C-alpha cells in the first residue's frame, strides 16, 4: 500500500528547518547560560555562601511548584497549533489559565514554604519570591509556547531569556546599591519583572482574528496531563536543594546549588534541540520518523559526554569565581558531570514519550522517579550530605531513561506486528 502524499510531506525530515531552529534556540540558550553564570557569580559574592544557600533552597521550592502554573495548557497550545488549530482565542485562553492558576498557586505555596523552611528568609521576601516564580515569570510561557508551535524558535528562545535578564538586573542593582539581603533582591526582582511581563505580553499578543471559541477550562482540560510531567521535571531538578536546605543547612546547600546551576546550564543546548524538534514530532511520531529520533539520540549522547568532560576541566576554577565558602564546589561539580549525561538522555526520552502520545506513561514513570529520588534524598542526605543528593538525582534520571526506553520499545514492536 502506498503512503498518502500528505503523510509523505510530514514524514520528510527537513533537517534544514530543524537545524536552523536548533541553531536559533542554541544561540539564545548560550545567552541564557551567560546570564545565569553572571547572576550566579554576583549572587554568591553579594549574599555569601549561607545567604545564597537559603535563597537557592527557597526559590527551588517555588520553581518546582510553579510548574503547575498553567496546568499544562502551554504544551497543549503547542500541540493544538502544530496540528493546524487557530491561534488567537486559544492563546488568550492559555494566558487566562496561567493567570488564574498562578494566583491560586501563589496563595498555596506561601504557607507550604513557611511549614517546610520556617523563618530561614524574611516573610516579605518569601511572599515576593513566591509571586515571582509561580505567577509573574510563568506568564511569559504562553508566548514561549506560541512561537515554539509556529517553529519560530528565535522568538521563543529570546522570550525565554527575559526572566534571567531580570534576575541579573536585580542582582546587579542590589550590588550597586550595596545591599546584601535576600529581601532587597526580592523587592527589586518583582518590581522589574512586572513591567517586563506586561510589555512582552502586549507586544506578542496574536492580532490575527479567528472565529474559534476556547475557554481557559478547555485549555486546562487538554493540558492537564502535561502538568504532571512539567512538575516532575522541575521537582527532580529543584527539590533536592530544598531538602538539602532543610536537612543540612545553608552552608551545605550553597556550594551544591551553585554547582548544580552550572551543571544544569550545560544541558540547555539539549533543551534547544528538543524544543526545535517537538512540533515536528507532535505531527508525526518518532516511530514514523525514526531518522529524526535517531539523529537526536546521537547528538544528545555525544553532546552530553563532551559537556561533562568540559565541566570536569572547568571545575577547579569555580571557587575563585564564587568567592569564600565555595571551595567544595569543585568536587561537587565533578561528581555532577554524571548528571549532565543522565539529564541530557532523560530529556530526550521524555520528549519522545510526550510526542508519541504516551503522556500518561511518562507521567507514571516520572512520578515513580520522584518517589525514588525523594526517598533516597531523605535517606542519604543526613549521612552523606550533598554527595547523597547527587546520587539520588542520578538514580532518578536513570530510572526514567530505562523505563521510558522499555515502554517505547514495546510500543514499537506492537505497532510493527499490527502492521
């Protein structure tokens, strides 16, 4: 039986478009890495190791919870648009979903943070940081997802760098003013973030009229399965710092969080590749387009190994950049080279699960991995400190990679037999 012409067009790899979008996303991710590096160095020097540890552990909790903002409606927007759906009404519904869920989530995470972390940072700073990470910064994501769905990765990735730009501005302003408190950072950060979010949404709002109808409830209903995976991804990469802060204190959390931010920044190019390829994989799954999936796996694996080797060589210079109290960051960063490789492969595996319409399986796998990671954190951190947290994070990644690969292989064999 011959393949229909329309499907033939979709099955074409078109490496030029994917490569161009990956290049655009990579350029902006390079900018993002530079911004995060500058923020990390300034913050570590201004707040010191204990202040930075307290801030990192608190913000990590808010960032993990902030993945529920929008309740998955952003990914649903990508799927809706990539498959030919109209944009304007759906985009407006997505923004409403982010706004309403962000307000509700902010009100929920503040008492949660007070219970878990107590008075490690001032209450006023706690409230402002919760607003920033669960309400304000996520309001930029509908535009990020809109341009991703339209395969305009230059704009998508550029908007994704705005929150890091604002953080750097806040840290630089705090340093210029001679302020050394978390409360000062929180005030400047929120005051800068509000106008940036408002102006960006106004400039990027779709103007082309359409006659479709969509409510925030509909956007959330379609997106809700994706909310679990967003939280799982962030929880796996953020909650370790909150647990470490709770169980081991600020002085241990500071070097660990700094090393982790550097290791995480090294995986951003992998994220760029996945963002560029996702709309195409949503249209035609990896089982129908194996060339793209295989090329992605080769690039992700090769890049992860090279990035880990580069970090190993860079690690001895970290304490001199961050200042007094961060001497242990060298050893921690070298151990985290393992997480660069496992984190890159985890991103590849979970992206294929989502675009192959196996989101429910992905959710189950990632929830199980969170349970494994949190259990190991509670078990290992009291006796092994930051090194126990690294082991827990790596094992969580490995569980996702192995389980995801097993399910995709089984599905591919079943589809082959049916054909």
